[in-house]
C-alpha cells in the first residue's frame, strides 16, 4: 500500500490552484468536473501521481467557505532552502505565519505558511540542502 493523496475542500478553486502552483511550485496534474453533483477536482503535486503523494483540491460549487475545525493539523512540504523559500513566498503575497527557525526543543528548521483557505502548510528544511523549493 501507499499514500495516494490528501484532499482539501477549497472555496475558490482557481485562487487555490494559483497558490499551490505559483507560490509553492506544484504542478497541476489533472482537473475534472462533475456537473451532476456540482463539484470540481484538481490534483497537484511535485511529481507523477503514480510515483508520489499528491494534493487533491475539491471545490463544491455551492460553497465558498469552510470551517477548518480544530482537528486539522497541516500538510508538510520539504524545501531545500527554507529561508529563501519563505522570502519568495512573502514576495509573492503568501502569508508566513511562523518564520523559519528551529522547532522548539530540536534542531529541525521549520516554518508555516497559510493557503488562501486558511489551511496550514509546514515547510521543513531538507538536511544538507541547497536552494529553492526542490
């Protein structure tokens, strides 16, 4: 078995696709509409669905906002240079909610960014890394 995808419900599909493809540099892998049940799916990721875990964005046409609840934690994305990544995200209008720095009680360098719907994304600096998102 393998982990296939994580699904998030989003209020504005195009705004979310723009965030994940432009700011977090994912690729839009595929998109489909279901007119009968009034929803659109978009699958994004850093590699092929057959090889990596991807993100599924679900847009229900009759809903523009969701209650995130208190059970959701975050999506984690590894980055080669967390400081450069955070600067790039900020320069593109992204919201860094925790600046890059060591995790409390440890040495792993992390940061957090919020997507357009308020979902938290943890950025984790790759050990012995170079530059960019990866």
